[in-house]
C-alpha cells in the first residue's frame, strides 16, 4: 500500500464510502418524515409518529448498510477500477483487501443490529430481517450480479427505491402500535402511500438508467474482466436507446404527475419540477446520442444525480403547499 498523508487518506476514505451519497440518503429520509408523513398524515400533530431517536437510528442503519455495500463493491472492483479509475483506487492503496472485508462485515453487522432493535420497537421481527438481507444482497451484487446482464442494474435500482420505501414501512408499523389511531388514519395512509409510491418509482427509474450510463462509462474495464453489462452485450447504440427509453418513461410518468399538480393548483411545485427534473431529462436524452467518451458519460451520470436530488427537494415545496 502507498504511503500518503493523513488528509489524503481521509479524502480517499470519504470517497470509498461515498459520503455525498450517504448525505443524500439522510436528507431524503428526513424529508420523507417531515414533509410527507408529518403534514399529510398527522397534520402537524406528530406525537404518534416514531420518536426522533428511533427514526435517526433507522437512517443510521440505512447508511451503515449502504457504506458496507460501497466498501465491498470497491473490494471486488479493484481490477476494473485499475483500468477505469486508477486515481480513485482506495482498496489496495489506502486499505488492504482484508481490511475492506472487515469494514464491510463491521458496518453491515452494526446496521443489522440496529435494524433488529427497530424491529423490537415496532414489534415485528421480520422488519429486522430486511437489513441483513440487504447487506447480503450487496455482497452478492458486488461479487456476482454486477457482472451479469440486467441483474446488477435492477438490484441497485431496487435498493435505491428501498431507501424511500423503508421509511413508509417503518412509520406504518409504528403507527400500527396504536390501533385506534391507525384505524382512523387508514384513508390518509392510502394518500400518503401514493406519494411514497411516486417517489419510490422515481428513485427506481432514475437509478436504473443512471446505472446503465455508468456501465457505458466503465465499458473498457468491465469488458476486460468479463462483465456482461448492457453496453458489452448489446453495444453502445443499443445502450443509448435503453437509456433514452427509460428516461422517456420517466418523463411520461413525471408529466402525468405534473398534470395532477397543475389541476390541484400547486403551481410552485409544478414549475419547480418542470424546470429541475423534466427539462434535464429531455437534455439527458439529447446527450445520450451525442456522447461518445467516458468523460461525457460521466457528465450524464452527474445529470442523473442532479435530477434525483432535485426530485427529493421537491418534498419541501409539497409540504409548504399543503
């Protein structure tokens, strides 16, 4: 391993666990709690909601499991990253492969233990099983499924959607601990569930076509180690059509959502989403057929991240417009 300064080492560790992505997860989950659940289900009376400590533990468990997934992904991707991103290598340069495995096990175990504590809090053991299952799935994704056609993209998209869905599931079972209130709020739960479904589907689709774009960016290294991603199996032109098709589907569904917002006279949210998500998605389709280099595909990937963050931040406007 290379000898590097402490500041450089910390920077690479932050890159290893994808700190900006973890912050986005925390932001997403807290906005879901305070901008969807609190105003639409409880009308500001949040006494029946999960405690702030327990909800914070849910976020902590999520980012611990996610961090463990990032670490083990970089462990299995060393050969690929040596070709695609040699300057970004952490495993093998800053920490050893053995240490990476230990960190994955530690982070996943801590996240799983917190998950089982939360399962005890909501009186549902099966809720706790979600966390070790996701940790195990991330291991198999990194070791095997990432290199398989379609499955790697699907798993990451599903796990991204789970970041949204786990909040609804947790709050649902917490509310179920209060049967009388739960019965009264069933109609509102249905309405809030539709909002959660919209954000879950949005996260799934944007993540799915972003993963295809990342495969296009990394095609050289992936091909060298025998991966069977969409760009390798079907070619770059076909991948452009896949990205455009999935983006187009997202545009159609988002357009329907905008029409609903327009008819509800939520014009601030309407214009915000139109400018910050719909327009960039059209631009993404344009770039899909104009980009040819890894640097250009990386720009497309960052556009997807901007779309995702913009969509997440729209929750604040929805809450204000209530």
